C-alpha cells in the first residue's frame, strides 16, 4: 500500500467532508459536523470493511470471490430470522437473541464460504461463475423464504412480520467516549468495533504468522507451496471459509446493527463495492479499510445532506438530487479500477484452480 | 468425379456444424434442469408446500393453453436477446453482468424516441420509420452503455465484471432520476415512476389479434440466427472467438484485441438494449421503473445453460420463460411464492456451471471441450 493511495483517499474524504461543512456551517459548528460525519463514515463503512477483508482472505489464498454480495445478503436474512425465532418463538431476551442472530449470520457466511470452496477448489468451477451462482442463489432463497415464512397465509408467522428484537446496543469506549464532541466517534455499535479490530488482526495474521505466510504462498505460487509440503487445498478451503464468516458478520450489520428489519436485495451492491475496496487497497487489510472509508464517506455525505436539505444554498442545489450523490461510490469504483491511482496487482495465482 | 455426398456437403456440413455442438451438449443441461427441479421440489416440500401440485401448476401455466403459450413467448423475447448478449460476450472472453443496466438504458431511450420524437419534429411519423428509429436508438443506447466498461477493460484493464455491475447501479439511479423527473408521465392520474405512453406509430403489433405475443419474438429468433452467422461466418466473429479463446495468440496473429474487446462489449450491449427496447415498443408501450429487475442475472443463467451457443440460448430462454410464466399459475394454485422459480433457476445455473457435479451424480464422462469463460483479475 503506497502513500499515493492514502493521499488520494485523504483527499477524497476531505472533499466529501468539506461539502457538508460548507453547507451546514451556518447552523452547526464545523467541529460537530466533521465529528458526526466521521462517526457515520466509520459506521456505514462496516459491511464494506468486512466484505473487503473476506476478499483479502479468499484472494490471498488464490480464490476469486465475487459472491461476497450474496454471502452478506444470505447472512443478513438468516441472522435476522434466527434473532426473531429466538426472541418470539423461544421467548429469549432481546440481547441473547441478537447475539444468536450474529452467530447464525457468521455461520451462514461460513457455510457459503465452504460452498464456494467446494465449487472452486474441488470441482474447479470457474470462480467468477461460482460467485455469481452464490449471488443469484442468495437473492432467490432469501426472497422465497422471506415471503413464504412471513407473508403467505398459513405460514409460520401467519401473514404478519413479527417485531425483531431491536438492534445491537451502542458501546462507549471508556475515557475516549467521554471527550466532549469528538467522543461521538468512540460511541459505536459492536460490529463496527469488531470490523476495525479484525482489520488489525488480519494484518497481523497475514504478514506476521506462519498461517499468513502459507496463505500467501498458495495464492502466489501453489506449485512451489505444494512442493515444500503445504496443503494447498486445505489452505484454500480454510481461508475461503474464514472469509465467508467475515462476510457473514458484515451481513449481520444490515439487519442486526443498522436497522431491525430485512428487505429483499437490501445489500444493494455493497458486496461488489467491498470487492473494489479490496482491489484499491491492493489486497492489504489496512488499504482495504481505508478504501472502505472513502465509500463510507460518500454514503455519509448522502445521509448528512438529508439533514441540511433546507439550508443547501442555490449553487449547491444539484446536490439535492440524491441520485447525483448516489452515483459517487459507483463512479469512484470505476475510476479506481482503471489503475490511474496506482496499478492494482493481484496475487499471482488469483483465480486459478490448482491441479495436484 | 465427385460423389453426390461430397457435392452436397457444404450445406450439410454447415447445418451439422450448427446442430452438432448443441446435440452433444444437450446431455448435461437436461440433467442439470432435472436435478434443479428435484432439489427445488425438496425445498418446496421443506417450506410446507406440495411439490407435485406446484409443478403441475407450473406446467399448466406455461404450456396449458394457447394463451399460456403466447405468454411464454412474450416472456421469452427479452430472455433470448439478453441471453444472446451474455453468450456473445462469453465467446469473446468477457463476462457481461451488466445486461440489466444496458437493458434499462435501452428501454429508456426507446421510450423517449417513442413518445417524444413526433413532438420534436412536429410531424406524425409513419410506423415503418418510427419503429426502426425507436428500436435502433434503444439498441444503440445499450451498446453505448456496454462499450464504456468494454473500453475501460481494453485500455486500462479495469475488470469488466465489477465495471458492468457499477454501470448497472448507475443506470438504475439515472433511470429512477429520469422517470421521477424529466421523463415522468405528466398525466395527473399517474402516481408511479413511468414515462408517458409511446406513440401508436412506434408500437410493434401483436402477431395474432387477441394474444399478446408480438413480432418482437420473431425478431428475437432472427437475431439469434444473425448472432450465429456473425460468430461463425464472419471475420469479426472469428476475431471475437479468437480473442476469447486466447488473447495472446490473437495479438500475435495480428488481431487488434483492444478494438475487438470494445466491439464485443458494444455488440453484447446492443443485444441487451434490444431486450429492453422490445419490452417498451412491443409489450408495455412505455418504460416503468423496476420492470426489468432480475433479467440481467437470468440472462447469465440462460447463456450458460445454452452453452453460449445461439440455438442453445433460444432453447434455454424458452425454458426460463416457461418457468417464469408458469410460476404465476403455480402461486395461484399452491400459494408457493413465485420466488421459488429464482431458486430453481439458480440451481440450474449451479449444476450447469459445475457440470462436474452432474457428471459425478450421473456418472457421465466428460466429452465436449470446455469453453474458457472468464479469467482472473489479471486477464
């Protein structure tokens, strides 16, 4: 991860923040605006960060995974479903229900990771097709079960959606969260904190442990790795499953941390943007996180513009069309992929099945 | 002196070359469909439904009456175009996940030409001019939408899988902006995001009065033939297939690979644009937000099920159309949500893509050559 990329990221985030500060400064002090933007950015970047980490594990081991979107969608649904079941059918308290939901989401992601590994490692299916199968399957299964379980007559919940047990509570980091104004940044929900922690852990695992060295070796040169006795298939299976579990946690963000409900297609391309973040981060955890924050900032801008809708000056009126701002993450992704902000170099054996 | 067999051989050979890959390849796709239906039946039973009633309803709704057949053909028209779009790109070594966006953009353009052009020109256009204009501009819009990721792929290496998906979301945002804003139907009774109805002169008529099946279906079949001709009978087609099979060899053989990649994507987008255009000019007579949700992904499954061959694509599109059309009747009969069709179609895609699974279950030996579909980020 070179400094040019971090510079570009800082530049884009500064621009996005400045827009909101310029619009809102008449009513609210810039410090408060920047703090609130930063807190929102970190929170909404969570599924992107986790999705990108999923990509890092998979692709460092040599398996392309474009099924992150589907993994997150399925995990969001089954996590939510589990939380509702535990809460309304088994009568558990909201907190254990939510934690059970998170566990179910991670399990769902892990199972889909296993599925992707079976397809791409054992059956040597074209990995991009395999990912597409996961995406389509996730849309179909979640849409079918959502309607079958909740909206059909005679279904388990008798045609009405029961209330989910809320969302995961905020956690305040001691001392840091007590700082006036800026403390807001350290007052987040658990999956957000977990994502940041996992970025650090992934960096350590990949670059400072034997496991990481083996993972990178099967992604760069599986033949050489095999020759020195590393089990290529096992490493690929394990890393794709780990990646799937991270994507599952990212899916839990949607229905257990962000809002207490499920909607069909609610991941809305976040899995693909996460993939772009991973590429822009040059397959490194910290790079991927930084790129995820850029996309998070674009989304935070969209959210914050809603607050200042009344006070937007006429020369900024075009920003009122939320569609224009909504395009930013997608355009940014395409610009990043051109490689004009630094060449993107994937692991050498990325996407290639290994024949023993 | 030549024997009669050899004299007639050019035509026969050409027909056989058209049929043989399909006949050879039929085994795995048929078993894939069968297996997906069985697994789908298990899911229906698991969710508390009756799989046999479901499939009876599906069959009745798809093929049980002249009206059902007509509706299946109506569903099949965009599927054939979109499936051909994805198949053509696959042949050129490109994975076009963006048929959805190209389709939507084509539909918007066709609708615009359809309802606004007579007003701009202040004349009533005759149908034989207005229809080709609307269809042509719709197709061009799709081509343009796909040429952008094509050019990015050729000249910067930006991967088309992600870029076409991004273009989908951009098309979705743009369409909802246009249909809620500048292109919204001004009729005071209108409460949804849709364009005004297109002029009578831009409407493609139905084939039989009383049924909705329209000439767009015939056009789809003709275009399938044209795609086959393009791929196997023209220099451009040869270049597309060579670049798809081995870009390095293509480069050394003197083919301009960058130009071919852009052209392949543009042609692919043209076909996807036609899918949206036909829906507007021959069926809905306007563009409405969200009518095309899912066509893009279905098109991938259709292209793969059809082994990326035009004839296979037509057959696969008819199957998918029958399932979509029959799904409504199935839901009516058994209260099983029509979404199960998406699950079955995803399973079909799974078993076709992972044909090793099918070969393993049914103990079939690998026969046909594998088509290289996609490559990693580097290629």
